[in-house]
């Protein structure tokens, strides 16, 4: 039975009017009930795994009745097939398939090389076979949408920004080119599996949610039982197609940003610089989506304004803008030389463990996760130096003084087990979502770009 009955007590919960926007959402109560129902089975499957795993549920309607489907990402216990979970879009493990045969041929070449028959000809053959097999595999993935249209992975990733391989990224390559390179594992996440099964069996998708169970990988921050959005690098081109024909919720950050744009405050201004308060939920700079940003708003007042640093969209607080080229160079130099003193305050999900010093320094090198932007990873081998001084205050309140300015630095340093070990309250990426991210850039100490005079600006948090 792949159609699971919804648990008792859900009959009176109304179905959503629109399907879940998968890249940022609050799980629907029906999904929450389904997750609670299937979680014990998922945890039993995890006994076959070393680390945790991403799972997903989808509420569907069939012949006027509601059910839920369940899925897991990739394989579990060495197989794509588990009782009660939807199958993969394409099963690589089908016995006697071309994939298994060619995989065996490549393994035989690896064996010959490992046993001393290491020739350039063999290595070239292995590379050619591997590339050809990967291309063949992508051609087997044909994904449906609600209109009944089918597209292959190859067509879905045409003219998309190329996803850098881990090797390329770690070796310093950053430039993204347009092309058709498909990331490994594309089509094997929960959302594509669930939608594909629903479409194949004439089921009406109502809503869905993806969640993590089990221990976090060492290089990432994943919280047990936390809901997560679909990843961008593997899933965005796929889901853009698969959701066609469904009525999908609007990206919630669009309406939030429009509302928060009304709350911008101007703290200081002269001919060279401006200091502005950015509310939580407003991007610092323009992005790909049609939403306002703080820079757009500031430039309506000062046409030539340039921000010399940024805050995460979900972080509130003080941002400094340069109003001419000389001011920009002078201010930027202070940030580069790390002479600017920044003070952040945050509320944590819970008090930190008793063995964590009340005051100290966290040093965890960070780099962007090339396969799941904008999430960051901890990597002692490839990450960039990231240093944060902290001081724990009453209960779960903490003051941060970042010495470097890496993306999501405070959020990861707080949540990671080698940092404070507790996520900031409301951190949907590294902890659990709430009404907002409780992180605020409260104070900045900087020198005036023209006079060199020391200046202090402060805007207290609203929490």
C-alpha cells in the first residue's frame, strides 16, 4: 500500500487551496499529521544508515478521498525500493539492465588499474564509459507535470547555470557558465519522486513537506525532525517543470519583503555616507525574484548609494552605505582590514549546554554548499577562515562580535555542534522556522570616510 490513510483527527482539517511552494513554506497541518504517522517507520529504516536522511510526504486526493504518499531521497539500506515508499523515477538497480552491465564493466577496469594494469588507454576508456553511462542515465529520467507533459533531465537543465562539481569548487573555480551539466543525484530527491508517482497514478497533489531525521552530517547542519525546503541546484529546474498545471502558492518572501520595505529607517546621513536600518525579511540587494531590496529603496533617496557590507535577508539591523566613490573605497578598506567593530544580538532556540564557556571564540571555516545554495558548510580543508567572539547572556540570549564576514557565519557558528550547538531561534536553514529569525545587527563602530573620526551607530533589537 503506497496510499497511506491519514491518521485519525485529520478529517476536519481543510485541504489547502493551493499546492505548496516548495522552496519556502510552512508545513500544512495535514503534512504534519502525515509526518508524525510515518516517522517511526522512517526511523526504523535509518538503522540501515550511518547518517540521517531526508524524507518527504505528499497529501493527495483520489476519488474524493485524501491519502498521503511517503518518499526518501536517494537510496536507503543500499536500495531504491522500500515497502510503503514511492519508487524512484528510474531504478538504476534493475537486474540485467544496461546500467548494471556497464557499471560492472567500469568496475572491472577499476580492478585492473588497482592491480597494476594502470595504462593511459585504460584510464581513457574508463572516463569515456563513465561519461557515456552518465549521459545514458540522464536520458532515462522523464519527468511529468500536471498537464501530462514529459521532459527529460537533459532538456530541463538546458541553458541553466552549470553546477560546479565538488572538485572544481574546492579547487577554486567560481565562475558559473550557462550549459547543460546536470548535478549528480538530480531527480532522486523526495519532491520529484512524489510528484512523479502522483501524476502516473492520476492522484491530485494537495500539499507536501520534506523533513530530516537522524544525526546531522559533520560538514552540514541538519536538525532532527526539522522541515526543509527543496534544494535549488538539483530541484529548481525540475520542479519548475513538474509544478506546471498546479495552482501553487506564491513565494512567501515576496509579500514579506513588500511589507517590510515600509519599515526601513534612516539613522544617519551626510554627503559621504548613510546608515540605514533594515528590517528582517527584506533582501539587502536585488536578486533574481521580483521583490524590493534595501538597495533599491535607498537609491530612491540617494541615486549613487552603494552598500559596503550586507545582512542576510532574514537578519535585521544596521547597514552602512557609501554615497560617493571615495567614501566607498575608504569604508570598504575598513571592512577588508577588519577594523570595523560589529555587534549582533540573538535569541537561541534553547540555552546552550553547561559545558560551553559563557564567553569565548568560535573558529569554524565556512564555504557555500555548491549543491544546496544558499546553505553553508563547515570544511577545515577547503573553507575560508571564519571567526566569531561571543558572550552568553541571560537564558538563551547571546551577543556576537564577528571578526570576519562570511555568509551565514553567525547562524552556522551558533547551530553547529563544534560551535554553540544551538541554532538561532527562527533559523529555517539551520534550525527551526518561527515568525522571524531572531538575529539583529545592533551596533557598528566605524570611522568616517572623509574625516576619519570614530562614529558609533546603534539600533536596539525589537526582541
